[in-house]
C-alpha cells in the first residue's frame, strides 16, 4: 500500500506582477525544498509540480527552460528539464504574459533519509530583450513509498 512520507511547498511569489527580475542564460534558482524520506519502504518516488510567471516585451518568441535538480552544488543531478517557447510575443510597449506549469517525477532515487530538490529557470544566451520573472512562482513535491 502506498504511503505518503512527506510533502513540502516552496512558494517564492504568490501573485502576478509581484517581482520583476530579468532572466538570463545563467540558471536562476526560484525554489528549494527538502523531503524527509527516512523510513521509506520500496519504490521510493517523488512527484513534483511547479509554476513560473514570465512577461516579455520581446517581439520574437524566446525559449524559457525550467530545470529541477536533486541535491545541491556540484554533485546535484538533473532529473527534469523542459523548454517552452511561447507562441505569443509582446508587441512594442505591451508585455506578453506566460504562466509556465510543469509536472515531473523522480523514481527510485537514492535514499539518504532526506532529499533536497531545487528548481531553476533560464533562457538561451544572446537574447537581446530578456523576458522577466513576474510571478507567481511555486514548487511543491511529495515523497511516496510502498
């Protein structure tokens, strides 16, 4: 029988328009959370979802990439990556808004008893007008096992 081990939320920004941070080619951390997996049985799995609000004045579509890592620092492991290019680009002086929502899972990760997950957002280099993080930004995860 499946057991919920832990569930956590990293709520960076709760409202649209609450921040204005330009994106860059350097991945920007927007969420970190830790899950207690001590006492997990077989088939440990992590399920996660997240949201990032983006605005852009660019007249060309700019791809935005979201990445989720297990762990921190140089030993972290990329477990999820998605790139979305909006069909709608802003017109001069009018911002186009996009709410990027993603869902993923990490099946049978190593279990040290506590797992850390981090979510980042970035754009490719050389973009003349960078999109801006405007919120909301949220990341949540749940740990399950048998």
